[in-house]
């Protein structure tokens, strides 16, 4: 499966885009990382927590495989 996602900076946000509307975004707000989803929901966390997301996703998908 080809990954067509890319990062698009706009103002103080970085959008995670696939070329369609409603891209999720990441920004810094009040010293916290804010991740906003496609539907306007969001979560705020410490930078150190946000840095763990990639490893968490890899761990979850590795576990799915087997």
C-alpha cells in the first residue's frame, strides 16, 4: 500500500494531509502538543508523551500481524 500522506505547514499548525479535505493537525498550545482530528476533536499532551506516538503505533501494528 502506497503512503500518499505528507506534512503541510500552515501558520502555527502542521497538517497531516492526503490531498483531501479535513486533515488532522498538530500544533503547540500553552506549552502542550495539541493533536486535532478530522472532526474537530482534540487531545493535548506533553511533548514527551507525543513523541511516543510513533512507537505506540508500530507496537500496535506489529501485534496485529501476529
